[in-house]
C-alpha cells in the first residue's frame, strides 16, 4: 500500500512538473501579443535612452520605482534619473542594445509582465570600443493599457 501511494505521489509530481514546463514555453512564445508588446516597449524605452531623452524615459517608469543594482543597491525614481543624467553628461555616448535572443517575457496575472534578458552597453573611450554585457529583469505594470516599469533588477556587472 505504501509503495502505491509513493508511486502515485511521484507520478503526480512528474506530471505537474511536465505540465508547468510546457506552460512556460508557451508563455515566452516570441509570437505572443504580450511578448511583442513588451519587446516594443523595451525598444521605445531604449531609443529614448540612446538619444539621451530623459523626459521621454521617465514616462516608462512608475513614480514608486525600485531599482535594484548588484553593484549599487536599491535606488529610487529620483536617484535613477539623477544617475541617467550623469551618464548623459559624459563626453562619450553610451548606447544600449538588447541581445534579442535572450529576451523572455512572462505574464503576471492581474498585474502585468516580467521581462528578462541581457543587453550590451557600448561607447568609445580613448579611441577604443568598450562593450559590457549585463543581465536585467524588469517588472512591467499594466494600468488599463498604460504599461510602466515598477521594478528593475540589474545584475551581473
């Protein structure tokens, strides 16, 4: 009897794990409406970044933004944009590009979406191209069709 129960539990666990993995693959489908929406928003946000348009960038974030940086700790909305302004004031232009094949998008029921990926930042310094590749996770809040980032985790610096 014990063996039957243990076997049943094991099979149930395996089935649940398999079902969950299949659902996760469907969620990150690059053809899904959610994936396309977040990918588009990411492109718009970083077009503003690459053109140093700070005011446009601010429209993509909630006022209660929490930005977690592995090498800088927790940063709020005001400090994030003070930091961006400092970057934009440098003598060189720092540009960001998404590593498209790294992009994952997952829904958050009743809230919005999770965007996970890697991106590269590059600039010319002392006549040499400098490139850094980093990872990120962003939480997008969908407020009646108005999508904004409420949380950022920037890591692997």
